């Protein structure tokens, strides 16, 4: 549930101007840490063959890829999420502006993010891991729909992107591990490195926001955590693919809690701050209550995953000898 109290319904006066020195500092540190890389160098082009079409080629077939189904689903979700970059750029440029340090960061972030879809799409095509026609139709549907945030103001946006960049880093890294392909693993590790640097940038802004406006930032963070959805939730078939991704251990509620929420909350000392007023304390209590509820949800999801594994094992035992596996 998305809850907004009076303290969080309007942005702090002059927040863009007050945070700009921090943005400039974070941007300088980002440029020092970032390393130039090229999507084409992470793609196994020699594995590729022409797809059927106006120029001829071979028709796509699912048997042409050795990727596990869950890893394939995760790569598709990751790619299509990255494909919606024009909408994300519009959202953050509208919120943060296109001038000064804010504008420089917005354009730098966009340029770095654009590499990710280039690399993942080329990998999927060269390895014939996906139906290219279905993939393009999904891209057209998603990008045609666009993406817009319902964040009340800039502090909510900062909280959201800090959380989302960390979640994306974890998802990318786990996808590479689960792919069973060293090439894919290296590519996703390289992309995850970008996402980590983006998270560090926004985490720094979140920390500075807490120092300047602790109550309003706590409200923004609580609202974000309790209503969080990944930006790719509008992808056709997202719920089905998300279940496969969760069951495979690429990204599920435990990972979201242990590898994303807890580290981010700990980094800004969200649950143990001593500078909160009544409104901030109320928001923190809501956050603590949500985390307790999340613990129960983690247990329930893991019980469902275990039940599914047992059912699969039973079906394997009952399958007649010599019958091909489903």
C-alpha cells in the first residue's frame, strides 16, 4: 500500500539546488570509478547464423539454445526492462532537470544504461536463445506503452532508483551465474558493475537527503520500499516469467530482502536514526512493520517453492523408464 502523509506530499523547498553540490561530488567519483567497455566485445558473434527473413536464413527453434528456461526468462525481462530507457530518461530528466551537475549525470547515466540492452540483445540473437520475432513484438508493446513513475516528488525518485539499481545489479549477476554459459556470466557481471556504480551514486544522494530532511526522506523511503515494483512489470507475461525467476533462485523475496533491502537500509541507518521527528518516526514504524510482514512472505514463498520441487521430483519418479524428460 502506498501511503503519503503531509510531510511527504510535497518536496522540500529548494531540494534540487541544495543537493546539486552532492550530485557534482558523486558524479566526479563516478567518473573516476567507471571504466570504458564495449558491448560488442562481450558477444559470441561466431556462434551466430542468419535468421529466416527477406535475406534467407534458418528459422528459429527452441532447441537451438542450451540456456536454462529460467535464465532465458530472466535475460528477456532484463533486456526488455533496459529497452524502455527512453521513458526512464524522460522521467529522471523531468525530475532532476537537464542543467548543471544534475543534467550531466542524467545524460551520462542514460549513455551507460544504453550499453546494456545492446549487449544482451546481441548475445540472445547470436546464441539463438530467443525467438527474435516474439522478442521484437514484446519490445514494441512495452516501449509503445512507455513508463511513468507515480513518485510524489524528487526524494521518492531518489529512494526508488537507489533501490531499483541495487535490485537490478543483483538480478543481472544471478542471471549470469544461472545461465551455465561463461560468456553470459562475464557479460552480466560487466553490466552489473555499471548498475552497482549507479546504485552507489543514488545511495549517496539518499544519505545526503537524510542529513538534510530526515523526516521527509524517511517517508519517501518507506513509501518506496512498501510499494516497490521493478520497472519491467508491464512486460507481457511478466508475472509468469517472474515466477520462474523466483523458483530458480535468480530473484525472489528472500534475495530482495537479504541482498537488496537490508543492505540499502543499513547503509543509511534507516531503522536506527536518532534525528527523526514524530512524522519520521511514524514512517519508520511503518517500514519496520512492513519488514516483519515481508519475513512471513519469504517463508510462504519458500514453502511454495519447496512444494513445487517435491511435485516435480515425484513426477520424475513416476515417469516410465526411457521416456524423454519434459
